[in-house]
C-alpha cells in the first residue's frame, strides 16, 4: 500500500504568512553563506541536504485527508478535510489516464474540518463517478447535505452528478472494500469518531484521528493496543502535549504524542505518523514536537525494537 | 517497582524505585493515591522522591495526574530529584508545567 497525505492539519486550515516565509528565506541565505549555485536544481539539492525541513519545506495547512492506495481499482480516502480539493484535482488527472472513477471515503467523523473539502471535490460533478461514503455514523449523509445548503454554500447536494452511496459500518466488523480488509473502532470524541484499520497482503495501516484516550479508561487503552497490533503504519492524532490533554484541553477530544508512542510500543507497531497538527503551531513548533517525540520514544523504548516516528506533512508519501 | 512512604520534615515523602511502565503503573498509581489520602488526612504536603526512579511512560504520568486530581487543593504535590531521563520526559510531556519540580528531596 501507498499512503498519501493530502491534509494533515487539525481543526482549521492554516496558511503561511509573509513573515514565516521571510524567516525561511533568511535562514536559508545565512546557511548558504555566500555560496553560488549554477542552477535552481543545484540550489535545491543544497537546501535538501543542508537545511532542516521547517526551513526548506513546510508541513502544510490543509485539514485531514489521507489517501490509502492499494485497492483493486478504486480510490480509498480517509476524511474530506480541505486537503480533499488537491486530491480531487490529482484524481481527475489520474482518471484521465484510465483510473477507475470509484471513490471509497472512510469518515472518522463529520466535524467541519473533516468535511469542509467536499464542496470543492471536483469528481463529485463527474456523472461517471461513483462515491461511496463509509462511516460509523448514521448521519454522514445529513452532514454532507447540510453543508451544501444555501445558507452555507451555493451548490446544493442534489446538483452533484456523481452516483452516491452511504454505508454505515459497525465497529469490530471486518468488511472487504475492493480487495482491502477494513475494520472500524469507535473513539472518544464529541459525537464519537471512528478509527480504521486497512489490511492487505499482510500489511496494515491504521488511521486514528480525533481520538482522546482518557486517563481513567484503561479498558479502552487495551482495545486500542489490540486495534493497532503489529501495524506497519499508525497515523495518529497527536495534536496536544500530554500535559495539555489532561488539563486545559481535557475533553477536547484529542490525543498526544506521548500516548501515541506508548500505544504503538504496546502494540508492536512499526511506524508512527504524527498527525492532525495543532493549527496554532508554526513549522518550527511541529518540527520541535517531532524531535521531542523521537527522543521520548528512545527514552522509554527499553528492550523493544525501535518504533520509527515520522511527522506527516501535506504531500508526504509513505510506502507500506 | 518498589514504593516506600515516610514522614519527614513536616511532609509526607513517597519514593518509587525502578521504572513505571505498562507492567507497573497500576501499583504506582494505587500507592500514589494512598499517599495523597494519607497526606490529606495528616494535613501534610506530599513530595514524590524520584531519585530512585529510572523512568516512567505515559502510564506513570497519567497516574501523577490522577493523584493531582485526588489531591485537589488539599495536598500540594512536589516532584523531587528526577534523573536526566525523567527530567526530559517531564519536559517533553509538559508535565513540568503541571507540577512543581525541585532538584533534590532536601532532607
């Protein structure tokens, strides 16, 4: 399977402000220290090799949207955050090259930041497209229709030309979707959210966002260890520090980098992708959080095999 | 993980030894909560002596949170003498913002 991150930010899309770009350029110029480059390619290579990611790149600001490539023919996408717009444009390009026009969406939940990309999803206007929305919620269709109502958006849902199907699944059930085994788990979040496990050919990917792990519910913790068990990649909500998640931001429905590492350790997962980044974080803040998480994993690893900790960004691709 | 508790200098001191992880956190949590209740009954603050602790994972940190909630305003909890590894864990988790941390137990 191949996982593509189209949107990785939590709660609200963010964009780089001029001063943030200026700071990156300034740091790059200082690092270049008077070097001359014969071409932009040569300069790009220097940047890649010598600058940190927060300087030569950016984590991006689109909200949750992750593609899991690996079905027989169809597209498989987790959530419809603002990253969906870019996915839709790329999917149209791939469809022009012969890709099947079937889209299976797997919804964590229907909060605004996870559906706001749908009104801008170009394939919804393709009369030859089939869009299947999988969810643990009974009200997924209502949420998408309500978002298109005139008070919020000028194009009503019924003007969309694709063929739609809404499928509700029960947690724990294993369903096969175009050759991929999919399992849901219910998560602690306002109005509930659902995590997904995608498995094929002995490989597995977990998508678990907007999930709070409560201090006083260790039975739930054990259930997540089981759900994450031996996963090759766990995409996990790491929006807050553990300290914030148990104090000021308790019951806000999100998890921490610390709990994510401990769950992955207990589950013997192989790779953790930090996800659903706090919208107030700068690129430097996210890079610092990533470095701290890598360090925490080292500090508590003990005799376990190393857990690789990566930090999701808009545009990242991970082969599983 | 071993746990000992004693009264010293107008406070209750709880001392865990070893590591707090998924196999030992429940004992640590129970011992810590019992110490908070003992401190509350005696009208004493509680110092958690971390000098003998190798490290704690999030399970241990969450036990600290449960203890803080149990303590409320009745018992002030201080973490004392964390080793370098524990100090890093407390900083990464931002628990250094939730608890008073002192360099040594100050006997």
